[in-house]
C-alpha cells in the first residue's frame, strides 16, 4: 500500500473525517460509487448497466457484524434482492464478516437463494487475517454450490500459491484494498502490478473462470492477450469507475461485469475507494468546498 493510501485509510478512521464524509453524502457524492440504499435502487442500477451490455455483481454493504438481528437483516436483504433479479444479468457478492462470527449457514442460505434464481455468489475477500477462514468457507459452500466464486488479492505474498490451488474454479483476482504490513504484502504499486500479472498468468492457464478485477489498462490488455474464448473469463470493474471504458469493453464483445454496492452501511467501502486513488479524494474535497 502506498503512503498516500495508508494516510487516507488512517484519516478516514478519525470521527471528524467521518462526519465530513457523511455530510458530503447528502450532496450526491456517494452516489457516484454506491447504487443507493434500497433493493429497488440496486436493481435499477443493474437495469441501466444491462441496457448497454454490462453484467453486475451486487454487494449489500456491511461488514464486521456480530448482532444476530443485523445478520438476519443482511440475509433477508440478499433474499429479497435475489427474488427480484429475474432475468437480469446479475450475481451477488457477499462479505462473510457481514454474516456474523459463524457465517457458513447464512452464506449457504444466500447461495441456495441464488441457485433458485439461476445465478450464483462470489464470496468477497477481506483483510489478510480472514483469508484462510474465507477460503475454507468457500470450499464448504462449493460442495453443494460448485459455482460459488472466490476472491484473491494480488498484493498478498501468498496469493500466487492460492491461485494455483483455485485455478480450476471461479476466481476474482483483485489488487487488494486493505492496508497490510510489508512482511506479508507487496507495498509499491509496481510490485503489486507485477504480482497481479503473475497471478493472472496462473489463472488464465487454468481450466476455471477467471474474473479479472482491475481498472489498470495494462493488465486488462494482458488479460485480453491470452486468446481465451470470451465466455471463459470476464473483466470486472467497480460501479462508477472508468464507466466509458466499461461501455467500450462491453461493446467490443467482452464480458464486462460491474461490482455494484448498495445499502445504508456504505462508509467503510467508500473510505477504501477514497484511499485507492488521489482523484477520488480530490472529488470529495471539491464536493466539501462547494458545500
């Protein structure tokens, strides 16, 4: 993680900064990256994406939940969402920490609903301390739902080995948005990009379905250069990021899936987006100045 990213991550944990960012949400800033707070707003965003050939994966925002009532509300939100998906080209993404300290049963209930809806689930990866537990849950879920997707983060030193183990399945490869120590993660952007390329080589040589989660033009071109059939892999980008490029890639016949977050618990997700790029932070600061 760069000095810039680490600094922004630290700043967003300060209560006064959180109050400022929350105030900015009322000026429409968060809507650039988050598709509203309701199931209806999320599905409306998917319809907009589908109109120009883009697919979606929907994430009901929330993490580090321990209250059983909140876990139940999260599961209900996913069940309602999947009941409304119909023939829209959408799957869902789930963070296990949103499903309580023992997430398997809740995750399985969501997977079963996705299966009934004719779609599937990708289990998001969180910080490095969760990797082994997350992959273990994914493995258990795949016993009944083999299309469940896993996520790996190229920034972590361990990820090349994880890619080799997972290369026959659905895997989303991302750079990684969490602050991690140098002992376990690459720190410089060039190191992360090189690690991503190595992981990409492993996944694209495998028999699975790689999901290439990046906005980096060089890595996208690398992914398209393997000559794989268009239906055997997909490109993924975040909602509100490089939208014109999303449309261009979809129009060119590539599977282009957009990660669509929604829900009231948006702050942690939005803070990570601010830390990823100076341009995102500049967008926030201009919004605050305009007040």
